[in-house]
């Protein structure tokens, strides 16, 4: 059984390793250790049977030192305030690594969205948004999709916010439908970014992706985008897993046929050779991409990992104790602060387009996204080489902390 892995102690222990490579002082570090604010909400919702059920909701803004906060809203059973606070801090770091003028936030509701009807889900979403109207906005705290939420939920949030305030602001939510001010190319941006980071690492090492075997754990928008990008560059996608199960083909899966199967059945399970989700994680592959949720690799299953390169395309997918074990085995973990920045970059680009009311074509979005991902890879890998950091995570944390330190020092302490 995995531990949650989402605790301040684990995060701070990893940050401690980065401190010797930074200019951070006690003043700027104090700003990081304490989220700016956390709001805890009681959300009464009328259910389809006429009864009223009260849900627990949260919203944490971790930092606004570098700009307005931005971060996802997740609907997940068991969601806690502490989880939101840790993830909001990770979002602050990730936005800094991506060099975006944004801070970090995270929130959501303790609920399994699969247990709600469409009407109940809409009423819950509108209640959650209405409770936050006074503290969210395009210049303060921007909401984004996350685990258990999608563009339809973002559309309900947008409408609720504007109905409450009597305006037509679109930039307070990102990841929304294109007709409502959403951006082209945003759905698969996290996966595209993870695949681009992978390709860059091979390119920088003078190696090719041709015929490299890949396993993808988590086959939603991000996982499918990563698979497509890598396959186009010659890699073999030999295994994929989603919540329903996993499938495997040593010669490589037919991604077009897999898409049709998944659309018809709701899962990748049953397409080719069946595997359990844990068996998929342990496949003998060149690359393992994690695009599901936090804690995919933990102390209990770390010994089964055989891929020499693990791409953390979702936040905290490799827990600290598992990462220590993998490192001792010579396995390289590309951290979430770098591997998953495609998503935050796409959200930023949507926010910019909403602010200017000028929207770009899909090829322009991809060009801007790729340029920023490549810049982040160059910065992190160069920092790691120059300072001889023990791993890429330490380099990414050090870069983020230096940027946050610079902003905090320039701002000073008020009053």
C-alpha cells in the first residue's frame, strides 16, 4: 500500500538538497514554507433525490511573488487540505522552472465525480466557484483542470464567476472549451512537453529515439499525446495502462487501433496482451512515462521498475523514498518540475490570449510551447552540469528557489 507522499516534510527534505546550490536566505525560504492562504469550504449541494449533501472543498494559494497564482482544481475522493497545500507549492516551483510570471495554487473537492450525475456535478461545481468568487480572478488566482475535472467543468466555473460578477471575464479559468476562450492544442500539452523533454535528453546525449521501447502509465490526454509524439519519432509504445487495466505488445502497439478500442470500451484493457497496472510499471523498457497521479512509484513497488529512464509527467509521481531507491539502482528520474511543464505553459498561453483577446493558431501554440520547454531543458541540464548537482530534481529545485528568492528580495516585506 502506498503512502500519500504529499507532505511538507518530504518536499522540504528534497529542497534541503538544493539549498547549497542557491542564494536562498531565511527570509525568502520562509515565504516558501508557508502558503499565502488556504480556504476551507463547506459546500451544500441538492442531490437528484432532493436530499442535501455537504461536500468539503479547498483552495490554496501558495505564492504570488512572481505573479498571479495559477493551479488546478481536482475532484478526488479523499482530497485533503494538506494535499492542496503541498501541490500548490509544487506548482509555484514548476511555474518558476518554466520561467512563467505566475505563482502556484491548487484546490478541489473531496468527491468521486463518477458517483455524481451530470446535474449534481454541475451544481457542486457552481457552488464551489460561487464560494470563491471574491478571491479568484485573472489577476489573482486562476483555476485550471486537474484530476477529475475537465473543460466542461471549467466552462461551468467560467459561467458561474461571470454570472456572479456581471461581466464576461474569461481569463480566470484556463483549460476551458475553445469557443469560450480556450486555447487550441492545450489538451495534450502536458504529454507533448514530457515527450519533448525525453527527446531532448536523447538528442543531447547523441542518441536516437528510433526503436526505443516506451511504457506509458496513465493514458488520458497527456499519455496519448506523449505516445503519439514519441511514436512519430520512431519509438515503440510497447505498453500502456489506465485505471481500467493495461495492455502490452513487444513489437509496439497500433496506437490508432488502440484509440478506437479505448473509445468503444472505455479502457485500454483487452486490446492486446493483458497486464495488471503494476505489471505494466515493471515492463522491461527503455523509457517509462508516468502521467497518472502522485505516488505511482512508491517504496512498495520501486524494486519492480526496470526502465533506466523514468519521466515524471505528473506531479509527485515518484515518491521520495522510491526515488532514492531508483537512484541507487542507476535509474534516472526526470522530475515533474521539468517533465510536466508543458501543461502549465499551455495554461499560461491561454491566459495571455484571454488577456489580449487575440488567439493563435495551433501551430503557433505548439511553436511557443516547444520553445519554452526546450529553454527549460537547457537551463536545468546546464545548471546540473555546471554545479554538479546529484540529480536533475536538485537542479530544477535550485533554479526555482533562486527565481523565487530574487522576486522575494525585490519585493521586500510589507509593511
